[in-house]
C-alpha cells in the first residue's frame, strides 16, 4: 500500500496545511533515522505525530506470527492521533522507513487547541473517519483475498502507473511481503506461480504483466 491520503472535501473544511498552521506552535520537532522506532507495542500514547518529511510505517504481528503492515504515512500526514485521544497504549509498532522529520504534539495541549477551534475539530473528525474507513477496507482485503489476488492487485497498480510494458518493484521483496501480510518465502513462491501461469515475466526486480 502506498502512503495513505485522506481527502477532506466537505464544504467549509480546511486542508492539512491550514490545520498544521493552527497547531504548529505546539509541535516539538523530532528526527527519526531510517529503521528507528517512534513507538513500540504497549507504549503509552502521550501524543501524535505529524510527518513533515519522510515515511512512517505501522506494523502489527498477527496471531500466526506474520508481520502485517497496516499503513504508511508520508509527508503532510498525521500518525496515531486516534490512540492519543483515546488514551490507549499502542497496539502496534511505528517505524521510520527512511530518515524522517516529524512534529510531535502532546495530547493534552493539542486536545485543548482542537476542541476550542471549530475548524480544527471538524478537520480531525473528517480525517479520523477517513482513516477508519481505509483501515477497514485494508483488513477486509487481507482477510478475504488470497496472497495471489492481493499481489496481482498490487502489480496491476504498479503497471497502471507507467506507460512502459514493464515496471520495477519500488521496494525490496522483504518489504513488499510485509505490506501484503506474507512471509518473503511465500511471496517468492507466489511470484514464481504467476510466472508459471503465464501471467508475469520477471527479471530481477523488473516485472511485466502479460495478461
């Protein structure tokens, strides 16, 4: 899954940049190196992050031990606001996928600002509703579709973004496996299966959908 965007197109709503301008003075700059943790499962959620530059990933370990990627958040996006406002511990792991710059907002100060600023309150309501909807769709897809089906959807999305007949994976297969909720070994077997079925040709990280 690519970095998630949540369009706020309701009449009178403000955009991400306008919302950040109303909150920026409360933000505490944080720099997280690639692979660094923002939070671990079980940590208390004392605030939320706003990604200024970089990419943050949320992972959760499934009951069968698979590392399931729940989402990626890139520049301009908000991470973990719902957990912070519910005063709940983190049920998952947050990690920087690249060197990232973020603003961290303490829960109590941010809550006071948001609840006393109607346009901010409306912005967060719409933004969190969008996140809930997209997370529900992702979990639904993970539960009902096979890995082969999920992989084909992902590859078709990559192919649609280029005019060329072939395309290159944008990330290592290990990272793609996490994103699709699979092990690297299972992903490799599924790729070979698609090649054997005549649906895909593969040369290293360069692929071509044949049908």
